[in-house]
C-alpha cells in the first residue's frame, strides 16, 4: 500500500448550504479524533470504534453551550475516503447549525478544506487514481443517466484498468528493447521485432478506440443543445410542451405567439439536452416579432441540432424554403406536425426539405410519433460516434489529448522498429508513450494540472 502522507487536519461542511434534514461536517487528518473528543459529548465512553454511529451532543468546550443534538461516526484510516482518520458529525440541517459546528472544529485546530481536498487526499494517499478522482466530480455533476454511468464506470476504475493494461504492454516492449541497448553486439531477431510490432499495434488499437469514444462521451457528459424552429403556428411551442411534459410555453392559434426564446433542460435516453423554443420565422413588420425572429436565428446558429417543424396539414410556404436554405450544413430533423389532420404535403417536397436528414411525422395533440422523434433525436445526437472501445467511453478533453500523444509516440516507435532503427531511437518514443499514460492516471501529472482538476470540485468533497 502506498505511503500515507502526514497532513494537517481539514474540515468542511459536506452537505449543500440551505435547509435540509441533516447537515454533515467532515474532518480528515491526524487530529480528527482529538478534535471530535473535545466538541462531541457522547453517552458511552471508551475508545472510538470505527464505523459505529454514536449519539450525543455538540458542545462548545469554551462555555458548555449545547449547539446541537447529533450523530457522529469515525472512519478510521486507512479504511476511509481519504485513508486518513475521517470523522463526520451529522447534525440538523440548516446553515446556521452546520456553520457553528464548523467554526467550533476550526477553533479546536482544524483548517478549512479547499475545494476537492478530501478527494485530493484520497488520490495522493493512493486510494484512487486521477481518473477516478475526476469521475467523482463528473458523478456529482452528471446531468443524465448516460453521463452518470460513464462516470460510475470510471469511478469503479474501468478506465484505470484499461490504461494499466496499456502501460504493462508498453513497459514490457520497452524492457525488452532496452536489453538490446545494453548488449549492442546482439542483433534483434526478426521474430522479436515482429513480437514488438504485434504488441504495439494492439496498444495502438486500444488507444484509438478510447480516443474515438470521446465524441460520444462528451455528449453523455455535457449534453447537446436543440432548437425548435419553423414558421409561425406550426406547433413549435406545442412540441416543447409535449417533450417537457408540462405547459411551459404559451400555445394559441394566433401566428406569432412566441416572441422570446424559451429554454429548458431535459433528458432523452439518458442524454442531457438543452431545448429551446423560438419565435416562428417569417417576414414581418411587427417590431417585437422582428426581434424575436432575430433571436431565433442566433440560437439556431449556436445549436447542435435543429428540430425543423412544418405544418403537415398545410402546403409549404416561402418561409419554409428560406429556412431550409439556412439549415444547410447543420444537423436537423424534419418534423411534420399535425398528423391528426389530413396531409397536405407532397412527397417530393418532403424529400427536398429533409435532404440527408431524418424526418418524423407527429401530432402534438394525440402524441403520435413522439417515440419515433425521441429515437431520431438520440440517433442524431450520437451520429458518427462509434462504440469502438467496448462500451468504455472517455469524457474529458485532457484524456483524449494525452491519449493522442501516447498514440503518436507509439506510431513513431513502430516506424522506428519497422525501419530497423537501433533501439536507442525508438525507446525514446516508447518512454514518451508510457509517460503520457502515467500523466492520465496521475503518476506523473504536473502540480498545476492537479490543482486545476481539484479546483473544479465543491468544498467538502
Ligand atoms: N390539429 C393539430 N393542431 C395542432 C398541433 N400542434 C399544434 N396545434 C395547434 O396549432 C396552433 C399553434 O400552435 P403553437 O404551438 O402555438 O405553434 P408555434 O409554432 O409555437 O407558433 P408561434 O409561436 O406563433 O410561432 C395551436 O392552435 C395549436 O393547438 C397538432 O399536432 N395537431
Ligand atoms: Mg410558439
């Protein structure tokens, strides 16, 4: 087991501020028990047992004032989150109580924890690697089921074990190659070279798979923005309400009802989405509407995917063809609404409007086609993103960039071997690849990068 570092004792409120059933003050470090002894009066005496919940009172040792009735638990290191002695005081929720208990433990010798400092200690004390520490924050921030499972996988160490596998294979090729540097009179046999190349091409394939999973992972983690566009009165706001399952936007039979952009968050099949309803796009003299149309166009420009709604019960107008022009080069789904009414659209117009994109027929009144629309959105969100990595996805740009560095080094070491270069040359590349992997898991990561990663955390985690 890696060495446990000697740190000071830190403390923070671990629960969110505001009113709640309970509020937890967390301490970690060598003085945790000593500080808890001073401020927590329990019924039983004797040494603290690990993992046992104690009932008692938080009492100010200065004046004997009872601050709260509380429960306390010690998690004795190394079997704790940080591997240090961790103490948690569970008192009544409410910012005043938790704040007063925190002040008390600070007065008795703890230091206020920095954001993510508990997790940083878990990392520095070797309980988790850096990818697992990053997963902690992603798990806390997960906006949808898919992002949650990617983070949970990573927290469980799946990425770490994959990278350990890569590391072991690289180290083995490196060790064998270095042996030839020490004995320059030995020729590297052809069969050995082939072994090296085989091992390295396996590594390269693994790295490529992980790198290409980033596009998918990023969507899971950060989500996408969708915008509903179309001419007035086609049912855009009705669609927003249907997707959100609430009456969020005003729906009337008057064209030009929506003027502002209305944005809400939702999930489709676990993918977090930001959905915007906009003013119907048309030529108009109305000043307010002109502003609304301008705004709609701006949101459209920034969105990842547009939901292009047309009224299936009426012939298309020039406004639709203009909009179709604007949608060129953008991802969109053509939605033919009002399928409960007789269809007035011509097949050839529909195929012109949709181009290469998906088209779905729906009715926001009967709900028909909404499942097909959800499928289409999910498919569009993940279009072009493959699952080459066996379900394991990376979600961070840091991982992708560093994996790419590793891959480049592996490729150039392979070129060196193929070109029969002497091992001195290509072992440099192998070492660079190995170091890149070490950076990802946190074995060699520079301090400024560590600081940046942990500063993303909340206090108390
Ligand atoms: N029959 C039928 N009517 C619908 C359907 N969807 C919407 N409508 C009606 O179409 C009218 C316009 O709906 P909205 O959702 O306000 O349309 P919009 O595109 O947001 O309109 P603007 O905000 O003016 O751009 C309302 O009278 C809705 O009840 C549908 O699927 N079938
Ligand atoms: Mg509207």
